C-alpha cells in the first residue's frame, strides 16, 4: 500500500484514522482508515500541497510534520 505520494515524511494516528504527509514532488497529505486487513485509503482524503520539490526533497525546504489537533466542542 502506497502513501499516495513521493517521500513519506510524517504520519499521525488518531483512533482508527491515519494521515501520511508526503514531502517529495508536489507534496501531499493522504488519509487512511486502519483496518484488520491493513490501511485503506479514505475517499476524498488526498490533498496536494502544491510544492515544487525533488522526489527526495531537501529537508530545509520541505514540510516536516502532520498532526491532529484536539477537537473542540
């Protein structure tokens, strides 16, 4: 199962959902549902970051982390 882009650099997990941030190429964030059979891509949960990086980016010019924020009521 791929991460939906080039050079996965960060992953965040909350409950049964995971998001992977890809820092290479155009960059992207891809969401997955965690199942007993492995991660399954969430439909409509892939977003381009619009970057212009090499496939293996320089760390000084690429995003470094994806995270969930606490839900507010």
